[in-house]
């Protein structure tokens, strides 16, 4: 039996999304690929008139909470974000760090083909997902406090410091 998980995108939910680098390779270890990923996120947010409620970029995966002003946009948004970021990040690696792929190869794809999405209906669940995201670098031993990880929206929530992406709350 094939498990075909369906993503609900028929109402104005906030969406908690997660996607990973293919084979969990640590292709987001360097700062520049993370900057590219945030730049493409900014472009997508603008194109879709969407909001980013929060995010965290880890060495091998990404979490974000996004909201759209109309339903049915998540799939196109995610496709564009993953497609454009993989193209630009691969291009950067080829130009600036070609040796990085020597141990494991460039691979057929950058991201895993799918993404996980969780629809958020309630404020309490939204806060729970943000806390989960923001604590991820701490749980991974990358920092002592969530706000110390510069590739997350935690600093914005803690002290309103800019994080490379406009953070907007949704009710």
C-alpha cells in the first residue's frame, strides 16, 4: 500500500514546513549557501505576498513557518524555493568550493524530492512550532542559546535584531 500523504492547503493556515538536503549531506555548513537560501526565500515571499513567521537553517535541513494571503499557494512556493536555491547553491559550490563534493559527490539532486508540511490552526501550536524550531540548533550542540544561532528567526523574537528575512506574526 502506497502512503500518499496529502498536504492541506485549502484555507488560510500558517504552514510549518520542513525539508532536507538529499541524503542529509551537510551542504548548508558554509554561510554563503545559507545566505542564498534566505535570499531565495525573500524573493518567494515577495512573489507570493507571503509572510515568514519564523525559520531556522540547519547544516542539513530547514524549518520555516509561512503564511499566504490566499489558499493553494504552498506547493508552488515550496517548488520555487527549493528549485531556485538548489540551482544557485550548486552554482556557488562549483565556482567557489569545488573540492567540497569530493568525499560524497555532487549527487543527482540537492534537496529531497518532497517536504513535510503541518497546518497550524491555533496560536498555541504556532508558538510550540516556533520554540521547536528555535531550539533546534541548541539541541544539535551548535550554540548555547537559541538567539546565538544567526541562521534563525530566534534573534528577531528575542531582541528584534534583523535576521535576513522580514518576520511577520499572523493571528
